[in-house]
C-alpha cells in the first residue's frame, strides 16, 4: 500500500498529522487471533492470546519510506562500526573475555533497532539483542493483509519463513559447522511464564516446518552430558537464546555457559553480541564525535552517527551537571532491557537519583516519540509509538511499531501493542 493508493499527501508533516488525528485502519483483535489460530496447530495458543489483551494495537501507524531508508542507513553504520578493531577493543573490554571470543564470526539473530520518529528524521533510541516479537509481527502482518488492509504487504514479509531458516543455518556455519543443526532449543527462564511465549511457539512451529527440529527449554533444565549440551534426552546443537541473563552469569545459565565456552553448542545471540550491540554505553561512544573518529568510518557512515541522540555514562563526577540538566534527559541502566528501571529525568525523585548517580546508568538526550490516535472502549486515546527494525547481519527482516502509554514501551495499554507499519512515499 502506498501514498497514491491511499490518497495521502506524501509529506512528513502530513504523515505525522495523520498518525495524530486519523481514526483510520481499525484492527479487530478477533480477526487477528483467528488468523493466527488458523495458521498454526498449537493447542494452547487460543488461551495464551486471550490472556494477552494488549498484545496487538487497535490500528496501524504510518511511516515515510524515506524515514525507513534513514533507519536502514543508521543500522548499516552501526554494523560497520562493530566490525572495526577500535570499536571491538572498547566494547568487548567490558565483557567476559573468554565468552566474548567464542564463535566470533557469528552475527546474532533477531537484533532489534528501536527508533523514535521526529520531524528531523528517525532517532535510534537503543539496540536490543534477542529482540522478541518478530514471529507475532509476521503473524499480525498476514492477518492484516487478509482482512483490514487487503493488498497490504508488510516490509520483509516476502520469503520470511525461508529467510529465518537461512539465518539459523548461516549462524551454524559461521560457527564452523557443516550442514545444518539437527536440534535447536529456544532457551529462556521459565519460557511458559514469559509474556512473549506465544512468539516462541510460533518460532518453534516455523522452524520445525523448515526442517530444523525445535524445542522450547527452560535454561535451568539444561545439563552437560557425554554427548554435549542436553535437554532431557535431546542433544542440543544450537540455541536461539532468549535469556536476559546476557552474560550467562546466573546459576541457571551455568550449563549453557559451559557448553558455549567448550564450543559444544552454537549460541545466538551470545554474550559477545550483547557486548557489541546492546550495552547502552556503546551509544555513549558512538554519539561522541571525537571518539567515533577513531573508527575511521566512511564519510557517509560518520555523518549518519550525527543522528544519534547524545548519550553519556553517568558517573559521580558528572552527577551534579546531569541532575541540573535532567529535564532534557532519559536515564537507562547500561545493561538493562524492556524499559526496566528507566526514568525520564523530569520525573526523577531524589531517592532514585541517589541510586542512579552511583553509576551503571547512561543519560541520553530525551527524544519525544511520535503519537498515534486510536479508538478504544474508553473512547479516543492518544498513544506514543516507536518503530523497531528487526535485523540479521545488518539486513532488515521485519518492521513493526509498538504503541503504548507511559515512560517506555509495554503491553499493558488498552489499544496498544504491536502495530503494523504502513509505508508511504514521503
């Protein structure tokens, strides 16, 4: 679907106004759920979807195609930086050296680059390893294409299933293996209790269909046996890692950590990938014009880095200046995830600030998210949204928006959740 077919004015200001004021593209949750249930034979899926009323937004969001091009350019710039020795020296020095150097040629599946859209273009807010939701987003795009927006084709939808299996095989071979993995485990802590457990089930179904036997495993149930990493009677060749124990430092990750160190199993994404991409101190390095000069990037990549919101590490020495400027800042744990313990500076209390200023946080220039008008049972509601680009090795896989209220993205907002992105020609 493009601007011409929808009679939209291809101008970014008009697109923003459309998001803010248009009661268009209503999405019915029943239709989305029915589409998912008809496409996958997972007995518990209906119950899981019913228990997650805010998983999918009640409308789509509009995005200028030129903004997507800008996002992809920024992603390619970050990928180019991660391949430089200077950048790796800085970022990997914060990681466990032994783990950071195992399977160094792998790239990490399902990276998530999260952007806020501004009048001056998209701004990269953060990067996530093991970014969940891509299988739900793909299912959403199929439901939308078949109902609310006939003819709509989501970005990345073409050959999605084949690209996912090709990605896994690529990681397998990058780790020095031949052929393809026989058994892949999707690993998390208490996976059945995770909000995005339906996403894991969709991943399992897709990979099984693609010829890779896939199981879902609690990390604590893994063990080292005579044949390598084991989950019950299964020998695990490869792990799609959904853990938020990014350094594999917790007791329940001990078997997985040991197997990775001994190169007995391919793990993706791994602690190395988190250190290279998702530690938020990396954005402090990349947004510092003097520091990123040391990377000797191509001029167009160096220019792209100027779009990054200025980010600095919080230290006791900077505490007074950061407190004074807090109204224009957003504070995040350097190794945090999912918006946990993140704070807008203008809402900080002294009690919280006393903990933040001890370190372990970054302060990022606050970038206000764009908003989308949605219809809810309570009436018209204005939600914030970000846009996530899922990637592998710098190549975009899928595109999604996440609509929400509050300080950070969540799945607790009526009318919010994953939303399809409708590209225009602006």
